[in-house]
C-alpha cells in the first residue's frame, strides 16, 4: 500500500508518497512533475548507484526522460558548497533547464545538496527526492541540512521546494543502526513539536516503528511531515524555529568532541540537555523530560560519556549561536506542541551545564 500526503507550504506543495515497494511505481509518479518529460539527472553516491540507480533510471526512461547519472564517492561528506559547485557544473554539462528534473537518490546529505542546487539552478528547477534512510524520509521534504562552507559547518540553506518525495520503506532494511537511530531521534522530536496527544502516544507507537512494523512507520513518518510543516509555516517567527530544539547544543558538542560521536547521538544529547534547561526556564514538565529520556532509550540511543570543561562547553554554545544570530536564545519546549525561542540567564545556563557535564563525566567510569 502506498500512502499519499500533500505537504502544503501555502504557495507551493510537495506530493509525498511512502510505502513498501513505492519505487516500483516511480515511473507513473514522476511523469506528472513536469509538463513534458525531457531530461533528468540522478544524483546519488556510488553504492546506491549500483544498488538502486538502475531501477530509478529505468523508471525515468519509461516516463519519457533521457537520463544522466552523477554519483559521488561513497562515504564522502557531500553537503558542502564545494560539492554544490561540482553539481552545478554537472547540471551545466547536461544542459539542464528549469523545465527538466533533478532526482536525489540517497540520504540526508544527497537530498540536501540537491535541494540547495535545484533551488538555485535557473532560478528554481523541478526536483524529486528519493530518500533512502529513515532520517531523510522524515526530514528532507520539509528541511535540508545546511551546507558547510570552507570554514564553518551547516551555514547555507534554502527552503525545500520538491515537487515529489517518494519513500520506499523496503530501503530501511539496508540502513545501518546509526542511520535508523538518526531517524528515530527526528521522529521523537516531531512528536514533541506536534501535540500533547501525539507525545503521549509515542510510548505505545515508537516500539513498533523501531521493530520495523508497517503501520507505526506510516503513522510516525506521516505525523512528522504534518508537525514539521505546521511549525515551519507558522506566522510566529519564534515558533518557526521549533525544529532547532537540541541542535544548538548538538553543534556545540560536535565542535568540542569532533567526529568521534555520531550526529544522531549528539542531537539526542542536545535534546536531553535543552529539555532540562526548559524545565527551569519555561516550566517544561519534568515528567515530559523523563518521557523524552525514556523514548530515546527505547530507540537504543544511550547517553554519551565524555569529559568536557564547563567553560569550553558554554563558549561553544555561545559561538554556535552567535554564528547564526545576534542573540543567545534556545528553542525550548513549554509543553508538547509549543516550542519557542527563549532567553537563558548566564547563571541558569552555567548551573545546568555543570550538572550535565558532571553526569556525562560519571559515565566515563562505566555503565549506569
């Protein structure tokens, strides 16, 4: 069964499809994204090009497109401006126009790269997302991971404008544990963004999704699209930053700890820390703080042991915020369904930072 959901951004929309075996119907879906099929470029990485690229290429040919493939080396960090320039050059060589189609086949980074380049090429070129990892299925239709510059990470982004997103849930069987856990973190965040009702349902639905059951996956991925687009299109500028919950801390930890810790684990750490800040700053219910901990545990995302000085951590928090804003504010939950920018006093920030860092240092001595 293929489920269809229209993600409405107001002046534009994305046709979002998901289901087991969804790629088998790609030819029929993609034929409607442009008036007259002519040229298409498939952007992917080398491993996916050999595994699924031929199937996607055949579907596009059946829909009437002539197809060219652009694959990047597997394992490369491609969400950078340097790779964006490579993609622009490839689009130029392929004579892609605004009336042609760019197809992203891959995880978050490939989908983000195509989102940025398609949004800029010829002032905006039709593009299709074929996410192959759970986190990309959850996020890529509504946001892109910002591209890195030569000196700073995650700085350059545009609003997604995909015409079509197709999520074949069979592909999740090929995902690594890290790729799946990255998706679980995003699903948990989406539930917190969504509503009290959805938040309270998560403890009964998430285990099924973690086990790969069809109905929970459908429900949670679909819920995430609705929750994310609702906050992103909110009239309240503060509310539009709800999906930044946990990310300031995650970026700060990335700066301090480097690449040794997976990004999903850093985001989970950011959510744990900022939820505790929220309990103090916005009166976020402590029961919801513990629910967040339990859901992350259910998803197999353990607390990260590390030893880090408080001064360095706070400096990194401030640096990552001041790279993106002139104000030191965090996106903190007041209650499920409401996350807003909030000012945190230095004394409160330092107190929570010291307690948090002490708890992580204790983990260095062994399991809880």
